[in-house]
C-alpha cells in the first residue's frame, strides 16, 4: 500500500516539476529563429557559397594557379588559365561543383592571391544538378553582391585583410 | 732614395721611343738571351732571382714558366696582363705609357723562355693612350727585328698582338682574360686545369703582369743575385707602390720590398692630408683587408703583410684619415664589386647585391639590428664558395671594416646618422 | 680513350668510375643524390650554380662536384653539416632575387628550384630588400618577353645557370641565344634584338631549371600535375626520338617533352617533334564517318559507313575483279596498322595494288628494293655516328630532314674532330660547326658518284691487297671508263679537281660513314645511285664490317616500318617477296587464306590504271595524295574518275573532300603500337589521350572492315597484332611487345649476312635547261614542317607561316629581288605567287619552294612526266 502511494505521489509530483522547467524557459530569450521569415545570422567564419574576389579597381584577383583545385579534397574545382590582352594570367574557366563541395575551406587556405573565399550564402538550392556548377562569372557576381551589401552595411566584415596593392605579389 | 729599377728613366723625355730606350741601355738583355742562354737557363735565372708575380698573388714567375710542358705538341702562348683595374692600383699604366719597350723586351725574353711564338698584351679598354703607345712601340720593335720572324738572326719567331679589353674588372683574372681574348664573355673558368697546361685556345699558356715582365730585362742584365739582394729574402726586388688617398703626396713610388708602411706614408707620401689622424690603410688594392694604425710598422712584403692580417696584393696603398666613414668605405667598395661581378656564380652575383643593399640601407639610416651579423654571414658564404677570386675579393672590405670598426656600424644603425660626419653622407 | 678506372669513397661507399669523370657523375652513377642546377650530362660543366658543393677530405674549401675530377683514393662527403649548410645558403642566395610568382609561372610543379628548395632550402629568407625586377614593359605587370615565336623569357626568374645558352651553342651549334650584361644585370636574350628561333629552341625550355624560359604552346595552359604522361615516339621524322606526351582529360594532347633515350636522342628533341606533333586536338579533326551525298557529306554511324564501303568494294570486285581496287597508306602509320592494312588489302580485298609512297615521281621497284634491303645491312646505329672520323652526307639537307641525326654529327665535330663532307644540290648549314659543301647541280648526283668512283679507281685509292683484283674487278673498273670527266663535270657542275678532293677525302679516311638521303635514293636515278653508293662503300672498304657504314635515311616517321610490314606491291609483311614460296606459304597459313597471285601496282602505276579506268576503287589510309603527289592536275583528274574513294584520315584534307566515304583515323597519341625508325629500331609508343567521342582507333576500323569483307580478323588490341606479325620473321620472332623497353630494339629483318659486291652502274643524268623556264625547282620539307600535317599545328604555322621561295643572293641580285618581295613563280603547269627568302643554302641558279603549304601547293607547278621541274620567276 505504501508503495502504491509512493508511486502515485511521484507521478503527480513529476508533472509540475516538468512544467516548472517549461515555464522557466518561457521567460528566457529564444534561440531558434523564424527562418525563412527572418534572416539567419551566422558566425563570422561560417563557410557558405564561394565567391571570387576582385581588386579595388575591379580586376579579378584569381590568377588561375590551380592550387585550389589540387587542394580540394572532393575535386570539385576545375579551372583553365588564359592570357589576357595585357599578358597576364587570368582564369578562362573557373567552375565549382557546389553539390560536390564539402565546404572544408581548403581552397581558401591554398589560394595565394586570396581570390577564392567562402561566403555566408547557403540558399542556393536548384532543381537540376547541372545548375550547381558555379562558373567564374557567377562566382564574381557573388562577390559583387557581397560588396553591395557591405556598402549598405548589411553584412558584417569578415575577419581578413586584402593585401593592398597589386604590385606586391612578388 | 733607394735604387730604382723600373722607374730609373721613367721621367726622361722620349723614354717611350726605342731610340732613347736603347740609349739608356735597353734591348741589351734580349740579344744576350738569344745568343747565350737556352730557354731553360732563362727560366732558371728568373727562378734564382726570386721574382714574384706583381699582379697580386705573388706567385714566383720562374716557377710558373717551368710549369709549361716542354713536349706539348700544341702551340704555347704568352699573355701579358695589362688589365690593371684594381681600385687603388695605377702602376702598370705608368709603365705602359712611359716605358713600353721595357715591357716588350721583358715579354720577348719570357716568350723565349717558354718557347711561345705568339704573345698577347691584354690592355684595359680605358687605357687609350697606353694602347696607342704600345702599338707604336711594338711596330718600332718590329722594325728593329726585335719582334717578328727570326729575331736578331736567332731563328726564334715571336709576334705580339695587342688586345684591348671591354672594360670589365673580372678580365684581369687570368682565365676570364683568356675567355675574353678568345672572343667570349669574360667569365672565369674553373680550375684545374691550370692555364700553364690548358690555357688560351686550350694550349699551354703563361700569363704575367706588366710589372713582373718589366723586371725581367734587368734581371738578365745585372744577374739574379743583384736582384735577389734587393728586398727581403722571400720577396726580392723592388715594388712599385701606388700611394693614394688622404696623403700629401700620392703617386707611384718604386721602393725595395720590405719597406715599412710608416716610411711609405710619412716619408715618401709626406704624411696625412692636412695632418689629420690616420684611421686605416688598405695595403694592396681594394680587395685586401684594411690595416689599422697599430699595424703601421708592418714591412711591405708578401709575407709580413699576410702576418699582419692583410695582403700585399698589387700594392695599391689607400690611406684613409679620421674623417672617413668606414661604412661608406665598405659601401663604395661593395658597389664596385657588385657592379663588376660577372654574374656567373650564384654567391658572388647575389651575395654582393645583397650586401650592397644592406650597406645602402645602413648608410641611409635605415639599418636594423642584426644587419651586421647578416653581413658577416653573407661574407662567410661568399668567400670560398665562388668560382673565381672576385667573390673572395669582395668580402674583405666589408668584413675587415666590421672587424675593426663595428662601433661605426652600430652607431649608424642606432642613431641613423654617420658617426664621423654626423649626418647621412649618402642619399 | 683511356678506360682506366679510379676508386674513390663517396659517403662511405666504394665507387669505381672512369678516370675522367667528375665527382658528381661518380655520385650519380651509384645513386647518391647531389643537387644541381647548371650541370647537364651533355654539356661541359661550368660550375656556375654552386649547388653541388661537396666536402672532400684534405681540401680546404668545399668543391663544386660538377667540375672537379675524381682522383684515386678521394674521400667525399655529400651530407655533412657543412655541405647541408652550404646548400641552404646557396639556395637562399638564389632565392634572393627570384620572384615568388610560382602561382603564375608555367614551370610551377615541375620546377627544379621548387623541388630543391623544398628539399634543401631555408625555411625563411633573411632578404628584405627590393628584388631586382627586369621590366620589359612598364604597362605590364608581368615581365614576359617573347624571344621568338615559340619561347617566352621572364628574366626575373632566371638563375643564370646558362644551360639554355650552352645547349643552343654547344649541342646544336647556334648562337642566336646569348648572355648579356653582368652581375645582377645578367640576362638571357637573343643577340641584337633578333628572334631566338632555331629548330631546337624547345630544348631550352625543357632544360631551364626554373620558369625563365617557357614555351608558347604550354603558356597558361594547364598545370603539369593535372596532365597524364605517356611514353611515346615522335613520328615527325625518321629519327624516332622518344617523347613523353602530356595530355589532359578535357584538353587532349597538349605538349611533348623528351624522354631520354641514349641510343637516339639523348634527351633532346627538335621543335618539329616537340611542338609540331601536337595536332591531335585540332578542331579540323574528323569526328565521325561521313558519306558523300551530292556535294555535302552526311554524318553516319560506323556500321553504316563500313557496310557502305564493304558493299562498294564487293560490287567493284564482282564487276571488274579485285585488281580494280587499290590501297595507298601513309608512311606515318604504325607498324601494326601497316601490317593490318596490308592484310586487309591482300586478304580482305584480294589485291596486291598496295603502296604507301605518294610524294614521288618515280618509285623503287622490287629489284631496287632488294638492293636497298641488302645495303641496309651496312647501316650503323645512330649512337655510333659521332665516333666516325668522316661522314659523307649525300642527297639530303640533313639538318632539315633529320635534326637529331644532325645533333649527333655536331657532337662528333665538337668532341671527336669528325669531318662532315656534304654533297647536295643545296648547301648544308650546321651553324657554328663546319661542313664541307660540294654542291652539285640538280640531277647530277649519279654523275658525282661515278666521278668519285672513277677518281678512286684511277688513283688506286683502294687497297690492292683486298678482293679488288682479277678479271671481274677489271671488268667493273672498265665499265667506269664509258663516261668521261667532261660529261660528269657538265652534269654535276663540279670540276674534276673538286671531285678528286672529295674522293681522296673519302678514300683516305680511316672510318667513313655514308649517309644517303631519301631524295637521292628515291629520286629519278634512285636505283643507280644506290648501286653507286654501294660500290663506293665496298671499294673504300667502308661497308660496316668492320669499319665504315652506309646509313640510308628514311625521312618520315615509319617509312621503314611500312616497307617492312608489307605496304609495297611486291613485298609481303616481314619483307617476304611475293614470289618467295616459303614466306608466302607461311603467311597463307597464318592468315588462313590464299594470297592474290597477280602482280600489284605501285602508286604511280595505280594512278595510270585509274586514268585508264581499270582501277575503280581506292582506299587512302592517312594519305593526302592530292597534296603530296607531284602533279596536282593529274592527281585531281585521277581521283575524280574513281567510283569509290575511301579516305581514312585525321583531318578533312583536300583529298578527303573528294572522297565517297570518309572514316576518321586516330593519331599516334590516340592509339598504341610501334614505329620503326631510320636505323630499323622498333620502338613502342603508348596511348596518351582518348580519341574524341565516336572515333574508333584505326586498327579497330581496319579489322571491322576486314570482317565485313569476310576475312577473320580477331584482334583484341595492337599488341596482339604485333605478336602475330613478328612470327613471320625469324629475326623479329623473339621480340616481346611488353619488353621492347625504354630503348627499343634494332631489327634488321635480314636473313643472310652482307656479302660485299660491286655493281656496274650506267651513267644517267637529267639536267637539261629550258630557255623559257630557266630555274630548276627543288622542293622538300622545311625543318618546321612535315608535308601538310603541320598545317594543323598552330606553333609551326606561327614559326613558318607561309611559303617562301628560297633563292640565292646572286640570283636575287640579278633579278633585283629583296627579302619578302612577292614574286610570281611560273612553270608550264601553273603559277604561284609567293614571297622571296634569300638563302645562302641555295646555290646560284637553283630555287627551292617548300611543299608544306596547302594554300601555296608547290605540286601545282610540277609535272610528273618531267624528272626535274623548271620555273621562271618574275616580280609580281
């Protein structure tokens, strides 16, 4: 009999005990966000969709050295260099297969020109696998978008520094 | 004034013509050699006289001649190195311009000693007047049959060509000189094989300095003992000292070997300019380490100078007084060697450039701590790592100034100004 | 030669090496690694880079191992602390002024400096000063200067090892690359603002230890580590140099580098091979089979095309017999494909109308080929060429046709005092190396040879004690008396005195090699010339046994292979004559068929038969007959008469445009097999790049077609074909495809040993002037081109973009022509407008026009009935 009472007591006590925890959280700040109605916030070093950076004068930084491609563990970068009209080495093709990419950031680390970066964009779902190949133009556009956002103050600065002048690459 | 050998008639007008030269006892040794001596005997006489090369290394001339293989089927060559480009040395120029026949006579005797039938005088490109004088002297000698076919009826033939250099310091180095005569870039060759075995055009070659060869007729005329009686035991004869820098009477002084540095500077040079304090002396051309005033009593012969921590080299004595900035000296000399580095081997090409850049920085007041150690380290890895002696020659200027005057470097680096002059002397 | 050996100790290992080798060579020979930049086995050591410093006991300083000879009892240490430190410091010095622009440098990934820095270099540099920058143009951020059409220079990266200059000068004898300036301003450049352009310029790129010299064809193309490397063999001339083909998955065949084979190329390639053989990814490649419909071609499936061909062949066969069909292959196909084509034509089609020679006015018949095979027994391997003391080059501009052969001759001149005597209708030019030229008039080659024989007999320059006595010999000697010196001098344009000088030089040399060009033995007097050369070699006892030798040159990649493996009407595979019963039965049993009995026609006779209407179907296998055959009008007429023209080709050539059916073929990088070079060396090449989608490998096409024609061709792969074909010859029978190895194997395919014999030669010559057309026209390949194939290569078209009429300075003066003037070259057949190049190679009165340009096809001027074409030149 005594056992039965003890069991019943524990059942009836457990409910308010649990509810107390719930009530406690009612007054705390919420952690979840109302995505997609509200924009998500990311850690500064979040690794999202790639972009190709430019120099302040608008010239692309990538010299198509191929180090990102060889550093890539999932082999998702393909690039071909070419010579521009000034005799410089630039990328003719720069393709990243984002569906293959594991967003490890090795390409970013390998890049001697700080040209390829991983941004914060993650909403790039597509209906066709083919569309997951980001070309050089698209990657540069990503950067331009970011720059626009940066100018308007939407995007917080990522902690890295560009080297100032183009001539200092030696 | 002690007895002069080479400069005895140097100031006599017309000594550069064969007439006056012969009047003063010239071309008496040559007939004697051709008539009385075999080539081996000539070599032996020169060997006995103890004549050492005056070009810088001080290698006994007679011994060098005896290295030429007697039985080689190839033609032999005599090269006369008149490419005097060492900063601070200007003795050969005077010999060439004022007394060319003395050199030519000596050359003919040397060529006879090694049985060479072709000789080349490689004269520095900048010596325009000297080349003109030599050409004239050569044609005069040819007229009198001291040169050409069947010299004085002895059956011995010799032609001497004059070759003007293109103005490279490195072409004073014997193998680079040969390359230059052969029509290529003046780059030093790798030794061994030595020129006495494989030299010009791959043939046995003897190469001697102008001053060395100019001594030869006198040795023949007056005998080896006479020559050996002058100077010290190991460094015989006289030597022309090119005194320059901050002295009252700079110039060429022919003095017996073994004279002390103090005597040269204070007695013959008349002391320091404006009676300042002596700070340092470069005893043997720019490629030798500097000596400080406490070494002033060093005897100027090959051995004693080495003992004192420097080299006699080509005896271009450069005197520096207390107003001289030693960093500036190092920078100047390094600039010379950087400019003259031929570019063949890495340590010399890159090392001199690096040193120059560092010295330039220190001079400009942008020196940093650690630069002196870096300079010394670069010196360590230039010296002994290069193909030819140019690398080794570039080092002493930096190393010896650091060794003796490190406080000046430190002052430069610390205070961004010159210790002597108080402000950057170079912009 | 001093063969004595020296013993020394390197890193506690006893090493025994020849006396005159250096410490570096000794160390490398036992696999001890000493780093170096400036040393190269083919070059004289200069000791410039100081990377190879080692410590030798009892020597005060470290010594440069590349220049210091070994000595008995020497003790060398290569990895003491002092040496390691020295290497580090030298690398630090090198890197002080080396820009770290590896990301944009084409050499990145295959750079010696990268590798050595990684292995031996300092972790950090203490150099903080500005680097020397060699600015070419202030507007550019990159400091590249185009030295010549093919080579770029970036002086910033140069470490002045001088390898490029030394290779150009020492090995190839050119002085169009030099070192200028001194100290930190030392730079590599072409002298006097001229172009750096010679036929070996690509080697400088390959042997540059850094990215100072880079090649145009690899400029900003792809990273080396993304490429697949395949061993292959160059088909661009008869030398058969070994190459590594670099190909990329998407871009196909990109470039070639050398693959050192000490028997042939010693790691050097000519530009025609290195750059010119990259044509596989040209957009003009045929990508699928096509059938002509009206004026256009319709792309069809493989089976349809092959079915169409099989039916066409069967139809002609049933109507007019198998003799109404013929096949002409190319001399660039592999041995396997040659064998397969021979089998296809003989077994599948059933005809002996088969040839591979499409660019000659006269061809060697079966009898002359027999002599040629006999003379091949006197040949010597390429690597021994440099050890002769005299080489007599006749009938070829060897520097254009066989660049690497020339490299060996130059080596001989440089190292062993070899004397090169050259008799040709154009002068030979070996750069700084000397050649004694005996220039004869075109058509006078036989006259010169007979003149030489006459002089030798007259002056008794042969050894009397030998076999040259008795009645037979005097009969032969008397036969020479039929021609007199006047006739000879009139024909060849060389005086008796000149001929005597040459004859004496040949007869008196200790060890003389005769190098006979293809233009000579395939020329109008080919068979007589062969006999005369044979007589010369036998008479001067330079018949290869034991001294001397005769090397017949084969100009294209696999001429000898095509000859050996049955692409002539009379010789079946493995040089079995059609009427040789034993061989015939052997082949019949192997192929399980009856071979056609009827006599076959060679190219020229086939064309005659086509004209007469007797041959109705022709299979052209990689043979651009329309462009190659020396009479454009005639061949055009012939080809348009055909009912069935099958063209199996790489490119849509002029010939292909006339075809009824076009089949795509595969180039040498897209298939595997073997080539036979001019020495008879069989070498294996491997498949480097996949053929483009839908293209079958040629051997598959040939086999499938044969199957359609009812022959049992079952091959899995080319090695299987090889294994089958070698069983036909006792000589080649032992060859194992997998073990052909790095060096290949010389296979003589001869059954008997050489028996020296003297043949009587009838005098003949074909020089005759014409007042309307005064200039004899010579033609041939340029050093940068191989027939029309290199028209599909960007690099070679950049180097030699258009046809230039080469005339002598004397003629230029009399015609008042300047360099690059446009002239009208006119023959009885037609006219061309080309530019003029004044060349010292042309003797007065003779002009040369290359045959390599399809837009200015020299064959339009040529007439097959005239042995020598004459033209007139007028300013346009």
